C-alpha cells in the first residue's frame, strides 16, 4: 500500500466515523426536542390547573365572605364586642398599675 492509499484509507475511516457521530447527534437532538415538547405540554397543563385552582379558591373565599355576612353577622358583632370589652379591661388594669 502506498502512502496515498494509506492516507485515503485513513480519510475514509475518519469520514465514516464523522458520519456515524453526526447520525448519533441527530438522533439525540430529535429526542431532546421531543422531551422539550413534552415538558412544554406538561407546563401548559399545570398552568391551566393552577389557574383553575386559583379561580376555585377565589370563589370559595367569596362564598365564605357571603356566608359570614349573611348568617353570622350577629355572632360576629357579639365576638367583636367581647374583644372590645376585653381590651378595655386590659387598658383599665394597665392604667391602675401605672398609678
């Protein structure tokens, strides 16, 4: 085998290796794009779920506020009055201690 033939054989070998590596990278790239699309789809689904949960939470909060306003207004006033009396007692006790 002459030097030119050896060089040509080496070149062919390297070229085949390069082609194989290119095919491997092309396959890996395709797999990565597929994973990316899957992750984007999952992210969209999770965003939709989050928005739904936020909407449900806001509705529940509003319903709870309406429930308190409608049914427990008298009870809420009584609890508030009791808290005010307790605070006034505490202020009176502290005032007596300071004198």
